[in-house]
């Protein structure tokens, strides 16, 4: 069973698919602290990583787990951690470190709801704003939101590729339902899975400036042990990696860290559109609720209502421009979230002045297609 | 032609382009850095295999002056980061150099767990009895009665004996020196670099600018003279017995040197077993 990619058909849950997606992408390091509903990812990684030559370590807390992931990334390994709400809060500190020192890594958040401990065994979409703004200072990140077990596998691979490409922590935001839900998935042959690896320096160690970016705003990355003898710090730093407290260097670095994502938004953003072309009523959803939304939109169409679905695949960067462009054709927007109003604020901003109806869900149960259909009918009537 | 400028013998090990360093005149941290770099030179250590990691604080700046791969983490997370490095690439030697507050207040949990795991790593702590960088506040090693910015009436908290904490948490090598014991410190660092497992060296380092000033201990030189009077070498005693009472007695020496299975080796062993199995 020591295959890196378990090609074939499997009936599995989202956490399992996430772990296997990581391995297929080349993940060789995993550090985490147990937490429901993400523990199954750790348990799977503990079994599988040694089989593929990787290392698993259970940490003393999430502060340390995230720091270790950054360390492993600098040591040249593709590294991941997974957690849920309370652990995600603790990770914010070193997520910031990964952003500032441009360490490629993947963070999975199997989401629940509510502040503090909340309902540990119940699902939610509670960290959709925290993932964007949870660490301090100005930055951009990439976050992906799967809506099926298959997509959890696919987007975990994608998350690694994007983190390596842009040297940025990339997030897979799985709602707790999906983490524990069983579905059939197909895992392709390894040759059919696209893999991106970080850009290595072509300079000699003497010439190498660890934070001098290429045209694409991304600096090539040497690994520890490669002989480059470079220094990296969470302090604001110049191209040599040396601390610099000047206005110029702060301005240049902070802009670059965000612009490397902003300039590539079109390449990064992914959405799924169903019947959007002539839609007058648009349902926006992501994760598990988007599956109910699809049903509701189909039923509305059968009733002759021009409804469409826009499903987010990337939550961040947010597809603001796409929604702005659509807004002129729309009479109404309906937003579904398993929280009390997070991404809906982005939607409202983008589609202004189109009215937005928000359907929140708190506590495990996702939206039922009927409730969504009722809202669609109300908007059309 | 004779060369006008003679190179400093440790140039190859230091980032000379970062001189002058940020440390105050009379601070013990320069001596610590010098000892560390001297140890590397004495060992002719392969600099491609060294990663120096530090946290935040005056001591935390040390990693930025060493010409190897080096990383300056968030406050308290140096050991956690270093653990990730070591597990990901066990061929690297990882050395953590940081302060008492960084390693034992905000980062204390990582310290005890890394020692418990016995992961191969040398941790050097500059114990200056306070938070130097932030202007001299109370820390986990501040002696009872000492004045700091946040213990203006004298400290009422019991301090840690760091070497004892390291030994009790599972470290396989533990020693304590002061910045006065340069030669002995350098020898201990060499041992610590060679030792397989979690090794800890506590270095009593004067912080003259803030700790010294609030406690009227004179300048850096006065503080060094003080260390000379009160330090007593006692090799081999268990560190719970090694008194650390600034102003009275500081016991220094090589305290612990034992063998135990090392964590990253064991990780590699079962990776090998699983891959072949
Ligand atoms: C999370 C966080 N909290 C607080 C600080 C502020 N801070 C910087 S250094 C430091 C204390 C450093 O003390 P120590 O580790 O003893 O180092 P020294 O300066 O004495 O060498 C503190 C509290 C910080 N950088 N990060
Ligand atoms: S404040 Fe204290 S510890 Fe920091 S550099 Fe000055 S003397 Fe050294
Ligand atoms: Mg200190």
C-alpha cells in the first residue's frame, strides 16, 4: 500500500479525500493538533505519510503546528496542516509569518460555527472572513471552497499548486458536513495530475537575493541546506532578506505581497455558473449549501423563473468584478451561507444597488432546496 | 604587496555586511555570538548543514548575523519552526538561539515538548533576567525582588531555573555558563552541536542597559565582575541543585550528558520500514 497516489474509485469522506489530495500533490510533511471535525485528516496522514516517505508530527498546539509547517516548507518540503475554528484562531500568528516570509504551504480548515468552542461536532462556514483577515496587517491569500468529496480531493491538489506557484499559504475551507460526508470519488493516474513546484533560484549563492522578485513579483526560493546561506525574517526586509525599517522598503514589500495575488486574480479566481447567462435572479453559494441551491435553481427554471447559480470555488480572492459585471442584468440576488453573514457583505458590495436576500443557517443543517425555491419565487413575484 | 586590512578570523561565519549589530555597548550577547561562531570554526562545521533559528528579542537577532541558512520566527515559535525543519530534513543541524522570555514565557510549551520528544536540536538561551528588547520588563527568570519596568516595587514571582526545567523535561545535554566563561562556553557549544538529541545551554548574559540600570548593577563591565565573584563551577550536579541567585551565587558547569533515542531518527526508521513494507 505504499503508493503515493491511490489511483481508482473510492467511497470515502471529505477528510480522507483531502489527505489523499495532499499526498497526490506531493505533500511530505504534516503537523497538527487534534480537533473535530479535522482529526480524520491527521489520522489518515499519520498512516499514509510514512508510506510515501513523508513525516507526520502531532504538535503540542496549533501555534506550534503552524510554525512547524513554515519550517518544513523552508526545508524544501510541501507541508500542510488541518484544523477547525479554535485551532484556526491560534494559527493566525504563523499564517502571518508564512505570508511575510513567502512560505508555500496549505492550511485546511474543516469549519464549524460560533465563537470559542461552539458546537464542536456540528458543521458551519464560520471562518470565511477570518481566513481573509485573521492575521494582522495587509495581505492577500488564496482560499478554495469545495462542495463535494471529489472536489475536496481536486482542490487540495490545486491548493498545493497555487501555494507553490505564488509562495503563499493557500487554504482549503471544507465545511464540517463535507469533512465527514461519504461520496464516491475517482482518483486519476499520477501522470494525469498536474503538479506545480516552487521556482528555484538559477543564480549562484553569491548572487542570490532571497527576496528579489522576478517580473511576476515572486522571488525564486532556495531551500535550507541547498548552500545558499540565506536569512529570512518576519520583520520587514529588503531583497537580501535583511530587516529594514524604512518607509520605502515597507511600501515596496507590502505592495508586492498583495500585488502578486491581485495582479493574477483572473488566473486565480474560479467559479461555477449554472444558467447565469440570462438569469434575473442569482443565487450565490459555496460548499454544501450550493448543492441545495442547484436543486432550487433547476426547479425555479422548470417553473419558468429565470434563476441562475453562481458557485464560488475560490472564496478569496473574491470574484467582485464578475459579480459587478452581472449586476446590471440582475433583479435580485440570494446569498446562502452557514453563518450569520460573512461573504454576503462582499456580494452586497459587488452587486449594488441590486437587492440581496441573505439566507443564514446556524447549527449543522444546510439549506433545504424548498426554502431556497421559496426565496427565489418571492424575488420573482 | 602586503594587504592593508587583515580579515577578522571569523569573517566567513558572519554576515559582515550587517555590522554594526544592534546590541548595546556592554551587552553580553556579542560574547555569546562570538562563542558560537568560534565553536563552528573550531569544528570546521559544514555551513551548508547548519540552520540557525531564533525568536523575537535582542537575543533573537543573533540568527541574522550568522552566515548560514537562518530564520527569524515570530515571538516564541523558534523551537516549533526548528522542529519542522529538522523533521522535514534530518540531515540539517538545527540550532536555536533566543532569549529567556521568548523561549520560556511565550514559547515555554514548545520548549518542554521538544525536550520531551528528544528531537535533535541545540537550544542556546541568553538569560538576562528580563525582556531586554521591549525596554526591560519582568520575565520568567527575573529574580525575586528585582526591579523591572513591570515590577516597579520588586518582583514577587518565583523564577524558573531554566537548566533544571530542561533536564526535568528530558534534555540529554544541559549546561550553564556566563558570558565571562568564554572558553568553557565555546567548548559546551561544540559538545551541544555534536550531541544527538535535545541539548540546552543556558548563558547568563548581562543586560546592562535596562536590567542593570533598574537594579543599579553598574555598567557591563561591573556586571561581568559581579559574575566573576558569584559564579561557582560544579560539573555533574543535577541542575535542580544548581543555584541561580544573581547577586549571591550562580552555579555553572556541565550538568547533564546522557543518551536517549532521538526523535527524527525514529521518524526516519519507521518511514524506511513503511516504504519497504
Ligand atoms: C506575540 C508578541 N508579543 C509580544 C511581543 C513583544 N516582544 C518583543 S521581544 C519581547 C521579549 C523578549 O525577551 P527575551 O526573549 O528575554 O529577549 P531579550 O530581548 O531579553 O534578549 C517581547 C515581549 C512580540 N514581538 N510578539
Ligand atoms: S537592551 Fe539589554 S539585552 Fe538588549 S542589547 Fe541592550 S544590553 Fe543587550
Ligand atoms: Mg531576556
